[in-house]
């Protein structure tokens, strides 16, 4: 009888590196392509605003109504179900269960198909009601519907590229999804204005053209990722004859994917509540807060880039039974992200003009934003730590406490905002202290759960 090798010995070469190579260079090698790719996506979002701004303020207002929902879909497909897919595939490969990795990947694609259908049916069927409730009127509402119908009509494209990217990352390949994302951004820079304004024989679709461009370039990226997975000899055997739907495979994806998908909902709820509270202090305070808090969207790609790498690294080692190495990877990655985001936060806390002066010439707006950055900027390191450990927890398949941390953050912002505005009638600076405390609590809940054995249960 042939000797049975341990799971780590049966793993492919890339998985072997995740299991045995030095942690710091491995983490950096995995994270850097992700960070570059995600910054490319950030550029794409900003570029859309630049192009659509040429159509007038109603186009910008309409897209602003759709943006929270489209970003929620991206976060759920990439960080929620996509992250859960990465974790499930990596754990299976780390344990030497290559066939199971393929089975999980196929079920993840079915989950993505179902979620895409839900978004499509909800926004195509009830988009007018939703955007009217959000304040859409007249030309802005028409622009919102044009953009939304195009974007969510092709929701499957967004879900496909992000779930396929999650499968590829689960196999330890961070470069291909990032190259695909970078290529999609470059193509979008050329295609978007052509579809918005028209070019030669290409008709102009107006505001819907930006959505159609996004769907087109992501569709091509999805085909590239699918080709890489379907070719013979791939790490994850996506093709299989006679495979059956299994409840356990769905559970393997949804056990992590559902709570991970709820987290961006709760996080966006915290932002919405904070915006509403600051709005009670007046338009100038709201404008200053809006500019200052925008910096946090720059921190997210950093955390997401390292975090996606952590998901793969932690999941692979947990699958191989190397819990100690998985924990060391989590703390190392969390520390790196905390150091980077903390340095950015301290810089703007000491010199808020570095950020505020680039966005507003109004001295009152600058002053309000400076107050926010001086108070909240010091907590950005903890915010980064919490985000990184959230992704590490995905890899470990332990999502209860990260969800609790997100809910605790929302509760502190909502209750603290009510106390500041209604009970104490405190200035905006007091509420900014509440926001800083909510970010610290978010990190403390997740870090405390890991430190005191949350991954052992």
C-alpha cells in the first residue's frame, strides 16, 4: 500500500509556499498586486465622476443616488461571497482536497448567480421607488434610472468577475485578478467616454454609457479569469463531469459569505448615520465632514489588498492544520496595515491641510474638516487593524465576532450621535470623538476575539 502523505506534502507548489515560506515576504508578495489593482478600481470610480460631470449636475446627482447600491453590490460580491470563496478554496487546497476545492468553486458561482438575480430583480423592479425615496426628482431621477437599469441589468457580470477572482486568489494567484482589474481600468478610460458621448459609428448612450462600459470591461476580465480556471492542469479543477449540487458545499460558502456580506451593509449604515448626525450641525459642517471622511475610502484599498492576501494565507494554513502559523500571519498582516493606515492618519491629524486643501478653498469647510481629521485621524491605525483582521477571520471561517464588531460600531455611532445632538447638545467635535471611539471598538472586538481563542471554537 502506498504511504499516505500529509496534506501539506500533497499540495501544489504555490500552496506549499503559503504553508512553508517565510511569512513577511510571502504576505508582501501576495498583497502588492491586490493593492495596485484596487487603486486602479478607485481611479475608475473617480474617472466616472469626471466624465459624467460633463453631462451636467443632474447626471452627477442621479449617479450619486445609485452609487451606494452599486458599491454595496461590489463589496458583497468581492469582499463577502468572493472573500468566502477565496477562504473555502484555500482551506480545501491547504488540506490537500483538490477535488473539493473545485466543487466549492462551482457552488460559489451558483451563489453568485443567485445573488446577481436578486440585485437585478430588486433594482429593475423597484428602482424608481427606491431612488424616489432617496430624494430623486426630475432629471436626476431619470439619470439614476438610466444608469441603474444598465448597471443592475448586467449584475451577473460584476458577480462573475468577483467570484471568479475569489477562486483564483484562493489558489494563491493574486497577480492574475489584479492584472485583469488593471486592464479593465485602462480599457474603461478609453471606452467610457466613447459610450457616454459617442464616437464615430458608436452611438452615445449618455449616463447609461458609463455603466455599459463598466460591464463590458468586467465581462472581458471575467472571461480571462474563466479561461485560466478552465484550462487543463489548473490548480482548481473547475470542470467536472456529472457533478452534483451538494448542500454541504453551499454551506461551506454561505457560512462565511453571509455574515461577511452583512458587514458592508452595517458599515454603510454607520456611515449613513454619521452623515445624518453631522448634517444636523449645518451645511458647512457636513461639507467639511464629507471631504475629510473621504480619506477613509483611500484606506480601504490598502486594507482590502493586504486583507485578501491574509484570507488566502490564513485559510490555507488553517486547512493544513497549521493554526499557529495562521495566527502569526493574521497579527503580522494586521500590524502592517495598522502601521500604514496609522501613519496616514497621524499625518493628517498633525497637518489636516495636506488633505483638506486639495478639495476645498472655503476656509470654513477646511476648518470643519480639520477638526474631524485631528480627532478621528489618530484612530485610523486601529481602523486598519480591524479591517485586516476581518479578512483574516474570513480565512479562519470565524465571522461571528467581526460581525459583532461592525454592529458595535453602528450602535456607538447611533447612540453617541443621539446623546451628542439631543441630550448634551454638544458641538460637532464631541461627535467626532464618538466616531473615533467606534473605530477603536471595532478593532478591539475583533482583535480581542482572536487573542482570547475565538479561532479555536
